[in-house]
């Protein structure tokens, strides 16, 4: 049985390199996803959206700190994780970022709120798995991902509501009481 050495923990390149790599991966996912968003398109403007949908300027205001938390939590957890678990954690982070950047392509470019629901449900499951993996090595990093999970859940509810309203023959959603 071999003892775990310091080289088995974290990145062999050093902690700063791990943070740089997670930041680059998150930035790439954010840019790729943002490229697909077209909130000014006639198609999107005509969708039946609920009154509780945030204004357009809220989305970048929310996503910038969420992306920063993903990069920081990912780097912190990867730096505190042993080799085998580190590869699995890196894979979970990568899968989550792929799903994160895929949703706008499915919803906006594919013009499919229904397919968007599936994409966001997959993102929700991936986010839960990512938080579980991060928590194994760093509870603080896992806790910092809670707002990301909450926003993804909110986005799922919003996407479901839009999909219901945009289904062929769908009746408009009833107004909120109050």
C-alpha cells in the first residue's frame, strides 16, 4: 500500500494553474453560451413569458458572479482533491460546463423551449452531481455553488413555463394573483 504524497493532491502544475484552467474553461463556456442568445429576435419576443421573468439586464448581472463562483469553487476543489477523484471532479465540471453552454443553443438557436426544458433538467442534475463531488473535498467550495444551483432551478421553472405557453394550441398562462 502506497502512502499518498503531496504530489497526489491537487495539480502537479500548482494551484494557480488550476485556477487559471478552471477560469478559462468557465469563460469559454460562458462565451459559447452567450453567443447563441438572441433575446432581441422576433421569435423570442413573441414567446409567452411569465410576468415573473426578470428583465433582460438581470441575466448578465446574475451570471457573471455565478460563473466566477464556478471557476473559484472548481479550482479550489480540484486543488484539494486526490488524483483519481480529481479526474472525476474535472470530468463533472467539464460536463456541467458543456450542458451550461448547450442550453442557449437548444433554446434560442434551436428555437425550442421544449428541448430547452430537457437541456435545463440535465443541467440541474449535472449541477447537483458537481456539488456532491466538490463537497467530498471542500465543503466551502460546494456551498459557494448553491446560488448556481438555485439559479439553474429558477431557470428550469422559467423554461417550463415558457414551454407550456409556447406549445401548439396552448392556452395562455393564468396571471399571477395579487
